[in-house]
C-alpha cells in the first residue's frame, strides 16, 4: 500500500504534468517508477543568458517529505552566482530554512527558475561567479550564455544587459495595472505564466512592499509565498 508521502508525490507529479505548458517546469521519476528519485527540467527564462536552454535538476525526495524539503541540484552545468559551477549545489532558502509543507516540487522548481531570472550575488553559492556579476555584469552574461549554449542546448542570441542594472519605474500607458509595483517585479511572475492582475493581487494579499515603484529583488520566502498563492497552494 502506498504511503501518504508517495500518494502526495504522485499527485504533485500529475499536477506538474497537466500544467507543464503553463509553468514550463517538469519532473518525473528517473527510472519511471521510484518516487524517491526524480529528474526535473527547467527552461531558461527569456531575456536572460540562459534563454533557450533546458536545465536538468536532480531531485532526491527525503523520507519525511513534505516536512523536509526535496534535495535538488543542477545536473546541467550552469554559470550562476547561486549555483556551484562545479557540483551544481543550489543556494536557495526555499530548499532549506524557508521550506514549509505547503510548498511542492513544482513551487521549488519555479523558485529555481525565478533564481535564474533574478540572480542574487550577495548570497552566493559560487563566489567567483558572484564577483564577476557584481564587477563586470557584461562579462558574466557572456560567460553564462556560453555555458548555456555548451551545456544546455541554448542558441546564441543578442543579450540584454539592462536587467543587471538599476532601472527606474516605467512611465507608460497602463502602468496603473501594476498598482504601484515596478513592472519588472510583476513581470518576473508573469513570465512564469500568470496574469498581471493575479500577480498584483497576490502581492497585495501577502503584503509585498511596492518600494516606491522601484525594482528590487524579493526575498526567497516571499517568492515562494507568491508562487504558492498563484498556484492555489497556500
């Protein structure tokens, strides 16, 4: 008889399968059977050096899941300040101290995808990569793209470095849709397949700070809370 843990994992995998076209992330048993060892895939977010790549993630499910987070690491080599370029280890609070049983395999994969879109060099897993991003973002983007092409099957394309620099809030028609939040802050979740209005409502419900309409990086716990609410898993 299947354990409650296995039943939950099976249900989560069914949800991932049915929502794959929207979320972009995927996970399945490595051997097609065991629910203890999964392999996940994450698409490189658009408008990043990882765009067009497919990144494989090794997922180990502990016996006391969901009370303990899944153990995830990149199998695909990636140049990112929060991922070890040597071992694939990921520095993400969602997979550690910020984990809660309300989170799922899908929300964890989406949090990692968000990390690819918004790297945090101030809390690095790989100090060399973090230093490059802080000191020479253009070089970081070039190297990250080269690794994505070599290891993740991405195609070379023109890079937009503006996201690595401070941006002012846009003055454009329709800005009120964002209810005082910087467009980039909202669009990071929109790029995951959610509607602008739903994202803004989630921000307001959770109490995300508009920060005077300036762009900034959300704490990982808030990213997890927003993602869970958008997925109806809060």
